[in-house]
C-alpha cells in the first residue's frame, strides 16, 4: 500500500466534526494545559482565592521559575487572570467552566 493510500484511509477514519473545528482545537489546548499535575495544584489553589507567585510556589512545592512558567502558559491561554498589587502580580481563577472541570477532574480520584 502506498503512503498516499494509507493517509487517505486514516483521514476517512477521522472525519472533520461539523461546526467550528477551531473550537475543538481550543478545547484540546485547554485540556492539555489541565493535564499537568503542577498546573492542577495551582488552579485548585486559585479556586480558593487570589494568590501571588510566592504563595503558589509554597502551595505547589515546585520551583519558583517553574511556577512562573506554568502561570504564564495559563495566563496566555486565558485560563487565569492577573492584576497588579504594587510590584506583585496577583493571579485568580475566574468562576466558570475551567474551575468546574478542575473540580470534577479531582473528584474522579475521590473514590
């Protein structure tokens, strides 16, 4: 079987879904972001209220640079919000679907 025939049959097995295919790509990106242990810890902590990087570093047990990188990815994806408090950046997790997904994901393990 040629490579072209192989790719053709693979594409047929996964037809494009109807509607906005960009919505599926965005949803997959958000779910991938949530698939990291440290990010889940950060988001669960932020569900309890605003926090700065120092507080989130203590809560997660991760190194400060790693926490900053995780927060930057979450902020760029629009998952967390920020505000300045003097020189500090304070992070928050808005009410909404991401918070509910984090809670439900963690409930899956409460058996």
